[in-house]
């Protein structure tokens, strides 16, 4: 049976859905690249982008939600990827809260939290980060320059016994949490901050249109 709640995306019990959260301020080809890689490497049926109201770890607020959603949808045009404002609709502020709410609203769906290696390096600063690890598998995709700090991070050390190797990454979505996998990929160096500073936000911030197809 297809389930749809709070005017959110539809999902079926048993589906494997990756969750990529962030301010997407703005979305860029780096987000597209890790999303496409996650679909393949982690054996996911779909990926949902969770465009957040704001990042509690950032001092300054992001651009307006409608602008960020519009740009994200222009950049990420893949039939198995959906750009959403789930956290705004749910009223959640932290990732752990969002995951709990989604698991309640979509029973039977196997969610996987996705992040870049830069986020793993400071994952221990997230609200209830160990709760996140205990509730869903986590897929980490390495970008250039982030690999060493991520592998030496507190989260990597605490959960070192729960790591799946790169060769086992396709099993991640079926694994019982805590479980995580770290894969190295040749990534774009694009940065949301650099795009904003270059004044490309109003132009749509599509760094490489080929990656958006």
C-alpha cells in the first residue's frame, strides 16, 4: 500500500530511501553527484532531499525556503529523487527528530541517512547524534579533502565495529542500525558558500548542467 502523509512524498513499505538533509543554500552539482552515487552504491530505491528551515550549527540563516526549493529542483532532475520541505511540514528542527517522525509516518520504509564525509568529521556535534546512528544506517560519501578527518572523527571511532566496507556498501540499506559505510568517490570541489560569494544564487547556481540530467 502506498502511504502519503502531511502532503509529503509517497513511499511503500519495504522501499529503501536515502535521506540527504541540509540547507541547500544553494544546491549545486556536488549534491547531485553524491545523490547519484548513493542511489547506485547503497542500493537505494529513491533519495529524498530534505531542504531544512535552517542549520542549527550555522550562525546566519539561509536564503528563503521557496528560493532554495526552486533551485534544488532545477539542479536535481532525476526520476528517483524528490526535493522536499519535510522538516518544515513536520515542524522538526534536528535530524534525530526528523528521523523519528518519518519512521512513525512511514512504517516499513527502510531509511538511510546520507552525508558527505565533511559532516561525519563533525557529526558528534549534532543533536542526539548517537540516536541517529542507532535508528538508521548511515551512508557517508567522501569528497576531496575530507577523507582523513572523517575517518579519524569521534563518530567513526565510536562506531568502528559497525562499519561496512566499501565492497559491502550495497548491503547498507538492508542492515540493522547501527551500521554505516564510507565510500571514496571522485567528487566535485563545488561549495555552496563559494557559489553564494560569487553571486551565482540569482542565476540558479547550476554549476554543471550535465550533472543535473
